[in-house]
C-alpha cells in the first residue's frame, strides 16, 4: 500500500496520467522486491472537480495496469472538500511464484554482495530538471523526466531472482538510506563503492559522474529499482536473469560483520553525506 | 477498501479513536456482507501534527482491530500539507469460511424475502443529535451517537447466513437506496414495508416512529447492518442464527418480477421520498 499526496509525492503540475502511472508503479515495485506476481489492485480516489483530470488519470491508470498486468479489482471514490491536497492510496496484491521464502530485509549475511538493478539517480535528476535545478539535452531531459514520472520496475526480474537472494527491497527513498535500512535489519555492516553505482548516459549528461554527482544519485530516491544481497556464488545466475529480462544488475557493495554504512570512491573512504535520502516524517 | 474524509465522512470534532473505529468497522461491514472472515487490514494514514490525535487514533484502531479480530498488517503513513481535509483509507482482507459462493448483489430472485439485521436509523439519529437537529434523553443520546461513531457490524452473523441468502450487501448509504441497488443488480422489483423497518427504543425516543421517522431511518445511512434476500424456506434457520449471534433479523419486504422500489405503510402505498439515501458524488 502506497499513498501519494499532491505537493509531497508528486507535483501539482505533473500530468494526471503520470500520477496514476507512478502510483501503480511504486506499488508494483514493492511486489517486485518481494518476488510477488501482481494479482490485482485497489484504488482510493478523490474525485476531481475537473473531469478532464479524472479522465487523464484513468487513462494513465489503464496503461499502467496493462503494462504491469495488474487488474484494478475495486476501491473507493470520495469527494474531498477544497482546499485539500489530493491524496491517492493504492494497494497492490500479489502472490509469490515459487515455494521459496519471500525475501525480507533481514536475511542478508556477512560476505554477501550488494546489488542494484537498472540505473540510479535518473528520477532524482528528472525532478531537479522539473524544478529548474538541472538541465540536459532534450533527449536526456525527456528520459530523466520519464524516469521521475513513469518509473518502470521490473517485476519479471524480481520474481526470477527472489529465490537467489538473501534479502531484497526496492530503492524508493535513496540508495544509501535504503541500503542502510537493509544493513540494520540484517544486523550487518555495508560498504558501497560509489564508483560502481550505475549511472545512465542521460544522468551523466545532466549531472556528470564525479563524486558529487554520484552522491546526488545515491541519495535522490524514486528509483524503484531492486536492491538486494546475494552470496557470491549466485553471480552467474543473477547475471543470466538480468540478460534474459533486459535489466542490468550491478554489484555496488558488500556486507560484512558489524554495523553501519561506509562509502568508498576511487578506493578511498568517503564521509557519509548529511542526508542519506528521503526521510519520512514521523 | 473504504476511504473516509474529514468533513465528508466524519466530523472534524469527532474523537480520533472513534474515527479509527468507524474506519475499521465500515470495512469489516463489507466483509460481513460477503460472509468473509477478517484476515487483516492495511491503513493509509496521514500523520497529524497533533501527536495526541495520532495516539488517540491508534488507541481506537487497536480496540477495533481487537474487537473485530482483524490484525493491522501494514500500510503507509504520509504527511499532508496544510490546509487539507484529512483522509484515511483502509483495506480489509478476508476469506469465505464455507465453500458456498460469496453472496453478490445480483442473486436475489422474485419470491425472496428482504431482510435486515439489527435496527435502522440509529446512526442517522446520532448524527442529527451531533448536528443539533434532534435530541433525546441522555441514555438514548449516548446510544445513538455511539451508533454513528462506533458501529458494530456482526461478522459472525454475516458468515453464518452467507450460505443461506441469494443476495447480500451492507446498509451503508441508506436502507432504501441500498435496497434499490440490490433490486437493480438482481433485475427484480422490491417492496419495503416501512412498518417493518426495525427501530430501536433509543431511535423512537429521539425521532418517534411515525411515517416521517421511518422515512428518516430508511434513508439516513451509516447503519452497517446486513441487507439480504433469501427464500422463505430459510426463515427458521435465519432466525436461529440471529438468536445464536444475538443480533435480530427482521423481514422488511419482498422481491417480485419487475423492477424498481415500492414503499408501503399501514397497508397503503407511499410515494418514494426525494432522496433514497446518500448519493456518492460522481
């Protein structure tokens, strides 16, 4: 179950169809990280006065439900009194395909490698572009804004690798903060090589690839990629699944006895940034 | 999945613990009407700045989850920018106990009787009292306000009678409007005897029991009682279950070939009121 709130999780000017897409995608990303095949979803929807917004949202919802093969089973529509930030909640239901245990955050072991799927930082760069804090050539711009507005988690890859991993989650709040959570839940230490954090060509055009760019990518969030720990022996099988599902996997770090998060860049220890990612209000 | 919005589904001054209770209860009511045993729930919760409100909500949530035996499995917490009407979404998951088909709205047949559980109109009278539009002696006041704020759908009765009914739903928007929906879904006509609509002693103290009071009760909504159609032959078994689960069942009408809703009072046809119940915005 994920809830998105206007002005917090999406921009008021984001197109309605992309708000719907992202709502489905963020929930599906959680299913993917648990190796669960989507079965259906339920939507809580506050009706907009602007019926064109409702129609565009519905079109985006349909596209996303078709893309991720997750039918809309039901939900609730409500009216919200103005002025209210609009808020949408979606529940995605899924089932594991295999008999293997559902991957948790707490199963990682010292000696495991840390992996991520896809590339990191694209959505963050897209948001920076939308906020006027970064720019790039038009194709890169389009790719990065698309990564922010219409993320594409890979369910097929998550389902395929779930039996191979010792712990898995999705990167939603930032690679560093989510990795720190995985380490804490598993009671192990984690070291991340910032050099190894996969950056897309579009990201490099917009932000470069120096240490600052890599720290930006690793703390930006909204990636909706898989983050997992796996024994070294699984590497060939993992890479075969990555190829089959056309979504790269990169080894970005390793787990060891102890606790906490450490960063390296060019073989040197790097101090942790002030913020590891998006911290939920509490 | 039900969503409640401040100022629409609950009053800003309603105690936080009762907002939580009602949110759980309205969802459990839907499970009861499908003969489903509660298995767990998921909550989308916007954190209040006022932590005492959060704590009171949590206490009410715990009470309701314990009362209805529905553990909180997860959900999402978000921040909403002020000023926003607060909005809570809850999903209740359940499973049918028996192998019998899950009752739909569309299975009622001409010749079936129409039944409701409990009493009708109490919550509506409670809301009228809270809005200063009605009054009653203190014990009746308390009972009616409790019916509005902390409804108690009977899961056990719903599960017990599900195999006996031809169609079932809960009364949430008003007896008349919900009965009309059942008739339309089942493609039958429906006649309701307003004399037979069960009124509690507290309701009678607040609103009386004349035709106007009965129309008020039958259109007020928020009852969260079971509304169902069943063949006459099931009557003895239905009444035995009612006794066992300490929740009365009353026959309030009958279904016949045709379409539409008709009302009778003292053996006379009564015109339909302008509003049959709460109509959701569309």
